[in-house]
C-alpha cells in the first residue's frame, strides 16, 4: 500500500537506434504496457519490445488497440484470433499469461477522432477518474 504513486509513461519504440536509451533507463521500469495494433498483430518492433520487457520487468499488460476497426459482428472472433497469435509469440517468454485487453484509443480511427475533436474546438474532453 502506498500513500502516493508516481506513474511515468515512456514511449519505447523498438527501433534499434533507441535500444541503448531504453536499456539505460531500465532501472525505472516496473511494468510494461505493450500496445499492439490489433489489425496488424505482432510486428518486428513488437518482438523487440518483448525482448526489452523481459530484460527489465516481470510485469506486462498487453493492449490490443484499434479493435473498433473490426466489424462489430466479427470483432469477438477476430480478437480471439489475434490473442491466440500473440500468446503463441509469448509462449517461450515469462509473459505467456500476461493480461490482454482490447481497446480503441481513437474510436473510428484517427481521422474520425481528429474530425470529432475539431468539432469540439480541439478541446480534449475531461475524464472523471
């Protein structure tokens, strides 16, 4: 239990030129939030990020982003298929049982989100957390 909790989000793309920087900051990493494009699945940089995560933490949560781009009637089936592929890629890592959640960061895609934001006068809506 903590009186205060500090959260620092660091975007760590798996590009080779940034690996040294990421490893240099590894001592502050307690958890990795791995965001995957659900429509594309595991990509080269995803595999690189998984390797980095294994070197830095025991805690991983996987977000399957862009689930809103799957047709509603096929969404559950497509998400299951993506999850199986991701779990297959994780089977020889410590993250096989990592929690996985489907999300839609920009409902309807980036262009729809940008149009919606423009309609609101480019104001980000407040969230009650």
